[in-house]
């Protein structure tokens, strides 16, 4: 008697062996199984997906945060007292982790599409868990050290949202193949319906997402305002030491229309340029005055400040990885830089016919010039011979001092209402790019209040602010913005609406087509018995395994036409099978049957 046994087909498929080998360390011939993955392995797949999404968010954050890398390193320096480029290990670990998790995600989706069980190798499980925990700790650390930087994500969406929308829509559309294959199976369950409903909700949300977008560059090109002026923030600190004469010269060479500097007052009343509270980071004070390296820079006299070197640190630490681009002459000039006075910088601005933006820091209490600090600063401005209308001052405090410096353009870095601006006599604002929205900028400009946005170092941010109508930006990288002759992208509302609606319609059509095809494919397989299914999966070649499966298929078809008293016999002879049957009487158990 021939009994039907479940067929187990082992296929020599290089692709399947490669995928299962890397993902689950199963390199042998793999048995195609119709069993679902265990709940434990499904849980690890969810953890893998969570790690991928978190790393995707983390990588995007650091991609757009490149605009503020210097601010991040400076924040870390103020906490630990040592200057290091902390972005390098972060970017390296993020790149490695994202690449690793992405490969595992691709392999997992291949497993699902090929009908293979998800059996993640234990070593990969350790790697996924370690990557997830490391990323979470990184997010927590950034939130502690650099919490304000999360705003860059919302600002960046003004430039990237239309492209992220198309990318997300394409991804969700491609996933419909896997979702449809799972939902249209013959077995029905509540979880299948939940998966289907969740997928439809996500797809509809993506289709309607552009309704919430606010992109300044979606506008009529004829309404585009003139190109924003670029202010050299501390000169060109990516090409030369910040707040030095060579840095300001390089900024002017690269098209900066104005110069911005941080002003501190020495103990003998000389305004000089220094960003930090101390001199440790940008001078050799630890060598020249080792016992005073932690003292406030304002408690040094001008002779002492002038004896310090303010350029060698740039060549040694290479904070922006740009030293290799410098010529020998540039390096020699940088190595001889000293602390720059406000008077020197203003005289350079006069020769270049440019303006100046001054961030003045009031000396600490106990300083000999604590009460006359603004008078000393005004003296330097007047001695330089620069017009007061071409000088903007920031952080003059308290407000009662503003009346004593009339003639200067009064600027604040606070976000104020129009009523407060008029009351305090402020003519311009210097705001962080995350603090002013497109509508607020339009309101300020409509009331003749000039707006300068800082720091703007990346072309995408410069393009967004250009489309917003900002008249000027303060940048650490004037050499980069000089290469942006127009916004990176500019699109009319009608063109964007067409692309948006067309993308949605194409996506919906593809999803409906995929679901229909999967339904048709599954319904066609329902009329096939297991032997036909497994036979169709085997490569068409003549071998013993194929012959055996054909024999079983023929047997199953012949048996459908035999009575209960008929017997089917199969005897291979010289490798060629023969089939015969005969009627048997009641005493068939005593008769020897031969064919």
C-alpha cells in the first residue's frame, strides 16, 4: 500500500542559504517551512525594527545638526574644560550602528518575502540590543547637554519635508507586498485585521501629511527676496583662528558684508576680542601664565594679552579639519597671531567699507572698569573712525545704558513683541534660527525691524532663510555660503500640489494592485494539493528526487479513481517505476500478488 507522507523538499538555493546564514547562522541546505516564526523571534524582529527607526531618527538629527557642530563642542568644553571634537566618535558609531542594523533589516524582510522563519542568531541579538541601548543613552545625553538643539529638527523639515514625504510614501508602498501576503492568507485572525487597519491608517496619514507642511521655498519665484547678506561670525573661524585679524580678512575675502566679534574689556580699559570667559582654549596662557590660566580674561591687562599667541592652537587642534587646505604662508601667518583688539577689527571694517556687529560682554563685578565699560567701548568705536550707523551692538545691559549710547543701532538677541521693541528703541534683532518663525520674520520686516539669524553654516538652512526673506545671516562658514547663488530648491505651489497628488495616486494604485495580485495568487494555490505545490517549487531538472515526487503525484491522482478493494502496486525496475492494480477477493491476505 502506498501511504501519503508530507513532502520535505531541501533546495540548493544560494540566495536563501546566504540570507539565512548571515541572519541566523544557518548555512546548510534550508528546509522550506510553512510554519510561522515563534512569538519570541517575532519579538526580536520588533526590537530590530525599533532600533532601526531610532537610529534613523538619530542619524537624521546629526545630519541636520552639522550646522551647529561648533556649538556642540563649545558646550562640551564649557562643561569639562577640555576642547575635543566630540562629534567624530558620535558620527563614527552612528554610521557603523546604522549600517549594521540596516543590513539586518534587509535580511529580515528577505526572510519574510521568501517565507522563511525569522531566527535571529544570538550574536546578532546581542548586537541589536547593544546598539539600541547605546542610541538611547546618546539621546538622553544630548537632551542633557544640548537640549535646545532638538529644535533643528522642526526647522530642517521646512527644507526636507517634501522629499521625506516621497521617500516615506515609497517605503510604505513597497511594504504593501509583505502586508498583503500576510493579510490575504487562508487563515483568518484578529491580528491580521489589526495589521491591515494599522497599515491603511499609516498610508492615509502619509498621503495627507503635506497638509501640515510649512515650507517657505514653496512659493512663486518672482516673490523671492534679495540674497541675504553674510556676516562673518568671529571672521571665518573654519579657515583661521576665531576673532583674529587673519580670520576677519579671510571672511571679507569670501564675500562677508559685515564682521561680527565678541568684545571683552581688559583690566586697563582696552576692548579686545574673546569668546570664552577664560583664555585657555584659544591662547597659550597655560604656558605663559600657568598660575592664571583659569582666571577671567577681563582681569588681564592689554600688555599681558598682547604677549599671548592666539593662533598656534588652531594649527595644533585643527577644530574644523581644514588645516590641510592651508598653504605654508597661511600657516606661518596664523602661527604668529595674537589677541586682537576691537580697534584693529573696526579699522579693518572701515578699510573694507563693511559694518560691524558687536557682542559686548560686561566685565564681572569687582572689575576696575565695571561702571565705565560702555564708555571704553564707545571710545574704541569713535577712534576707529567708523560711522555709528554701521555699528550694531548686542547685549548692552542694563537697559538704562542704552540711552547713553544713542547713535548706534540698538540690537538685542531676545525675541520680543513689537510693543516691547518700540518701547526699548530697538532697531534690529539678532536671533537664533530656531527662535523665529516665517510669519514672525515677516511681521518684524513689515515694521522696519531688521533681523539677523545665527548661526547659519549649511546651504539648506541658508536657502530656507532666503525664502523666508531674512535680510542677513551670521555664519561661521562664509566660504560655504558664498557657493549658494540661489536657494537649493524653489517650487511653485501648483507644481508642488501636482507632485504631491500624483505621488499619492500612484502609491494607492500600486498598493491596490499588489493586494489584488496577492489575493489572486493565494486563491489559485488553494486548488493545488501539497505535492503539486512542492513540485512547482523544485527547479526543473531530471533527478531522482523529482521522479519520486512525480510518482507520488501520479499515485494521488490514480487513487482518486480506485475503489476500496483495489490495490495500487509500485515496483521500481531498473530505475523505471511500473504501476498495476487488480481485484482482490476476501482471501487476498493469503495470495501473493505479482505484476
